[in-house]
C-alpha cells in the first residue's frame, strides 16, 4: 500500500509538476544533489499526498536526463534531453547526466522508433567510455545489446548469455543497477532478460545507451524498483 502511495506521489511529483518546480530545486535535481525533505515539501504542489514515512524513499529516487555535454556529436536530443536518436549509421554513445556509486537504481528506455533491425545497447559506463562504438566494446561499459529477436550482454567486447526475445517499436528496456549486490540486471517489457548480466559492479557509473540513426529512444527515470526484481530479491526498503 505504501509502495503504491509512493509510486502515485512520485508520478505526480516527478512527471507532472517538474516544469513548475522552482529553478533552484530543478537545478539541484539535475546535478543529483537531492533537496532536503523540507525543501522538497516547500517546493511541492502535491505535498498533501506525501506522508512523512514516504519522504525518504521519495528523495532517494533520482531524476535525470541525457547529457548533451558528454555525448558523441552525432547524437540528436529532443524532449528536454529525454529523447535521443543519431545522425550516423554507426553506433554512438550518450550518457545520463547523473552517475551512481551506491544504492539501487532503476530506469527505463522506451523504443520510439525501430527501423531495419538495428541493435541498440543499454547499460552503464564510466565517464571516459569510447563514444564512437557500440556500448560494451571497451572495458569502460557493461551493456545489453538487442535486436528484434535476441539479446547479448557485452563488456570489453566479450559477448555472453545470448537470450531469445527482442525489441520492437514500443518496447520498454529496463536497467537495474544494484550496488548493494553489485549487480546489473536487464528487463524487456517488465520481464527479466537473461540471467543477472554482470556482477562486481563498483565505482562511479553513468546510465548509457548506444544507438544509430535507425532507432530513437526515450528515457524514463524516477521509477520505483520493478516487481520482476523486488519480488524475487529481498530488497531492503
Ligand atoms: C538540454 O541540454 C542542454 C545542453 O546541455 C542544456 O542547455 C539544456 O538546458 C538542457 N535542457 C533541459 C530541459 O534540461
Ligand atoms: C526474427 O524475428 C522476426 C519477427 O520479429 C521473424 O520473422 C524472424 O524469422 C526472426 N529471425 C530469426 C533469425 O530468428
Ligand atoms: C579487455 O580485453 C583485452 C583484449 O581481449 C584484454 O587484453 C584486457 O585484459 C581486457 N580488459 C579487461 C579489464 O578485462
Ligand atoms: C552467462 O555467461 C557467463 C560468461 O560466459 C557464463 O559463465 C554463465 O554461465 C552464463 N549464464 C547462464 C545462465 O547461461
């Protein structure tokens, strides 16, 4: 019940009123300096739906967009830097604006456009990852790449765990980065895709995507930990 309440409140707070938040709060959310609960309440128009118990959970969820500053110059941004496509037939990398080094984080990417069976890649990367190759080609990224039939995990150009099931236009790819277990896990359309993809995750990692001109994706953040993960793992909440 409180999970549901948190989700409803977050939906309102993160999606609805974001453009109406004060400039200073918006700026602090962007750089991942979370506001104090008091500040959050003062800035929130939906304060009445936030019970004190839920505030900690609420501010632990990060909102972030893609980062034009560090992206390959072929990446094209729209929708307040939440939607990306690419000018090139080659794979180009774009990172999220916010890096993580502790906690449990989940975000999704919806496939807005999918032409000619490309294989975009989703995952996490160090800030110095190569930007002109598919994510996972170097040792600075941990990724799942996927076409319309299958997916593979890739790190340092090593391809593992081929899994049946691909993406189409409208599909949702989920990325779950858990520093308490030090794991990276993927989902497609809210079902886990393959085994746990990577273990031993540590240090500062940024959400990352690689794509070419045949794909467009939109980032969704500020989401609760999904059922496919929390129902089988004992996540401390
Ligand atoms: C998108 O990124 C550009 C370049 O970093 C920045 O100037 C702009 O404010 C961003 N837009 C939003 C809505 O965050
Ligand atoms: C891939 O999936 C498509 C439908 O999405 C199917 O028509 C095709 O036969 C599949 N190809 C392979 C190699 O499995
Ligand atoms: C990455 O792969 C290269 C070439 O196979 C290998 O020499 C190197 O040790 C690997 N690095 C890591 C961090 O696994
Ligand atoms: C996934 O790939 C790794 C590395 O090749 C392998 O050790 C592991 O057994 C695979 N997991 C499954 C469930 O196939």
